[in-house]
C-alpha cells in the first residue's frame, strides 16, 4: 500500500481541505483512517476548520462566475480530461478503494470504471443541455424554456462507494456549469483526497480557477455547515434515512434543493417460471457483494411456495462456496465490514433474528490471523416474516431474508410493504408476470429489474428510489436537470403589447 500511496501522491499526514490545487496546511483536528482489511492505520487526514470552510465556499463562488461563462462543450472537454486521468490511475485508485473501504479489488476497479463512464456520459451531455420551444397563445410571441446552472453544489457521500457517487454528481454538475464542494465520509478520507489530487492535475493544466473542485473533510459538524449554508443552493447527500431526514429538513428550511439517496431494503421475487441458475447467481452476488454494504444489496428473497425448498437448498449450498478474506486477493468473494460499529450492528441484527425467525446459514465474527482486523463476518441466510421489525429496517451487512408467497399479487405486496423503495427485481421467463411487476400496480421502487439482480447501476439510467429512499435521481437520463434552475422565456417580436383579458390603456 505504501507504493500505491506514493504513486497517488498521498501523504500519511494528509491535509484534508483543498480548493483545486491549493491545499490548506495540516493543522488542528484530524481523523485517522484504518483499513478494515488488516486493521492497519493508513494515515491521518486533517478536518476542515470553520475558517477554512468559509474560504472554500468563497473560492467556489468566485470560480462559479468564471466557470458558468465557459461554453458547456468546453466544460465537457475538462470532464473528458478528468476521465482520461482516471483511466491512467484506475488500478491504483481501485486498490486504494478496496483497501480503505474493504470491498473486493474487482469491485474497486468497477467503481473507478463507473467514474470513467459517467465522465463519458457527461461529455456527450455537454452538447445536449436543451430546453423546449412552446407555442404562445399571443400573436407575435415566442416562448421557450432553458436551464441555467445553480452555483455551488455540495456533495455528501458515504463510505460504501467512496469515489463513484461523488463522480456521478460532480461530472453532471460541472458540465451544467456548477462548481462542487465535496464532503466525503470520514471513514474513507484518503479515497477522496486521491480524487481531488487527480482532478487538480486537470485544473492546473487548463489554468482553471481553484474553486471549480473543492474538498472538505470532517464529521457531522462540517456536514451541517454545508447543509445550512444559503450560498450552496443544492445539496446531494447519500447515506442513511436518518441522515437524510436531517439534511432534507435543514436544506428545505432555507428553500434550497436537495438530492437524497438514502436507505434500501431491496427484494427479489423468484417465480416458478424463473431460470434458477440465473436467480441463484443474482441473489448471491446481490446479497454478499461489498459485504452487504450497498444501498442496492439484495436483502429479501420472496420465493413461490412450490419452489421454496429447492431455492433454499441451492442458496445454502452456494453460500458454502463463498470465500471470505483479504479483498485484494481476487480469489475471495467477500471482504470485511467497514468497522467494528458495523460488526456490532450486524451482531445486534442476528440477535433480533433469533427471536423472530430461523437462521439457516452463518452468523458470527471470523477470527484468526487471516481476519486480524475483527471486521470479517459470516454471511447469513434466515427465514423471517416480512412483518418482523428487523426486516423492516436496513442492516448494512450480508444478511439475507427468505420468505414464501402464493401468487404474484401477494409477492408484490410483500415486496412493497417496507418503508424503503430503492431497487427491486423479479426472476421469470413469463412475459405477463414481468409486465405485471413493471406496471403501475407492480414494484413501487425507483429501480425495477427483470432477470437481473437488485444490485448495481448502469450509467445512463437514472439512479434513485422512492419513499424513505429519498426520491432523488442521479447519474443518467435527465438527472442533469436537478443541477440546474429552470427558466421560462417569452419574446414579443410584434409592435404591440396585448394584455390579459383584453385590458387596454388609453395612453
């Protein structure tokens, strides 16, 4: 890891506040980053002081006045260059993501690839930020709508995707003419610092103002500065539902805008007409990928009673083949949880499951030299009713709940009967079942898949969910509109000014 840190220009005592290429001195309060892989200390990152925060926001607002005047395709060119820098550093950044967060190396590479993909998407988008032309009811008039940048976009990201979600937001925000201030999770600060340093290469090369891309670090206090700041018109926040309630409320109180990507409690329906090989693969990857720490993790499997025992047996057999260990070893399927707090939440969930259900597989913390960090756990499969309190909440861990259904109406009702509404899936080769699942009376989630799992997202499609998931959309489709303000324009090209209801003045 020392070699990776060196090549990414990272210091073990790393300043955590930056505007472009400018880094504030390492001073005052700091956070220590420990890898869940082996428990080793990666280093320390200084927290942003209030004085530094004010300076960052001032710099961002000054940069916005310059950045917004640059034509959108030219802004797209800057994002293209950032994507190229990510390509050069994909292997290094992917390993850092894996080591600091704990996800498998393949997933770390996949996360950096998502960053590259959203840059490619944004470059094309930079030539398509279009409005519409409308027909006016008044003669000699033309109406149209256009979109303008908002200003400073505040991005609050979570530990489980320490780099990709920031890129989803920043790439779109930049081509739309905004500047960005990023507050990453305090659990993965070095991933954020690495991204800032990669982007600073592009800013320096193109002699752009420092505040186009800024980084702040800290805990809840720093997040509060950002969410309560009227100079930051949009906050995009990814995290727990509890966090989202706080952020959404504070931003709404000042009439700001927010994009909230919060909890998921995702279900897959397995019908008798499904391909079970596909279903089992989708379930296993969806449930254990990132050690169950994705917002799109498969947490519930709703299985038709006629095939319930068969699916259960296949899953139990599949779980016996899961390799758990150092995520940088490509032979392993699952790495550790992020920290001991996550392990304790996992253990608490298991205790609740035992009081209301039946554990079929797993349960417990792995020990020994191979698992020295204390963050490695066994994936769990349990039979629990969907009405159980523990099933209604999201536990960020590899815990999978199985339940039966009799007909598809009941299965959809079970799936929708949770507070969250992010991702969902059905496994079936029956067109009628698939269409019912995708209809207005089917899945109530923002993402609904057929014959693929709940986990993952493809750049190009809007990502987000409903209900307690927050309702925001990121990444693809027309999600760019959330980063802009909408304006209706009317042009009178006649030589008269017709007034409403035929009102006339005798001037």
